[in-house]
C-alpha cells in the first residue's frame, strides 16, 4: 500500500470522526442536521474507498439525501413550534392561540 493511500485513508477517518463528533455535540438542530448530511456524504466516500460502490450509493441517497431532508423538515417544524410558543408565552392574553387559556 502506498504512502499516499495511507495518508488519504487517515484523512478520511479523521474527518469522519470529526464530523460525527460535531454533529452529536452541536446545540443547534439545523447545524446538527447539516453536519449529519456531510457525515453521510463523507461516509459514502469511505464505502467507495473500501470497494463497496452499492453501499456508497445507498448511503448517499438514503442516509444523506432522504434522511437529511426529513431531518431538516423536522428541525424546521420544531423551530417554528418553539417560536410560536415563545410568542404566546410573551403575550398570554392573545386569544388567537388555543394554548393561551
């Protein structure tokens, strides 16, 4: 195995671990989802490097693509719901909200 390939594999591994750690420790849901998508795409590169192109394509399509889109939608919906609660917590007499009773 050449030195260049060992260096490339090391960079793949270190970056993959860094993305995973950053995604888990991110306090913002939207940033965590974006890091998760980057992690999935990077993991598909690792699978391709390991000689499993079918797994790499599945990881990119399902893991990063569909999973990331669903998590972004959930994070957006959660952020909207939280901002809606904050607005009505500040103004409890607002009758337009069914939670204001």
